[in-house]
C-alpha cells in the first residue's frame, strides 16, 4: 500500500503536502524519464520497421522470410502489411 502524499486527516488545520527528499524522488523521476525515452525510441523503431516491411513485401520475394527476419508473428505481420502500426 502506498503512503499518502498528504499529512492530514479531515479538518486538520496543519495539513501540508509531503514531498519526498531528493534521495527518494530523483531516482524515480530519472527512471520514469528513461522509460519514456525508451518507449519513444521503441515506437519510432516500430514505425520504421513497419515501413521497411511494407516496402520489402513488394520486392517479389513473398513475406515468409520477413517473419523470420523481423521476429514477428503472422498476426503482427498481417497488421503491418495492412498499414497498421506495431506499437
């Protein structure tokens, strides 16, 4: 269970917002920023992969090899070939 951010009960005239110390707060903020950046990078890579797959599928070699090369399952490949995004 998470601790409350507020140090009060109903009708507490001494209520104040509790901000964790930098020692506690900064690692969480840093990890959250790293996750956001990684997710954005992943999204861009998925968009790029989709574009390359669509172009490669038109090269006349079929699509079976794309499953292995891209590490996708057939449902994901079908989605990409329809123009949908992976991410």
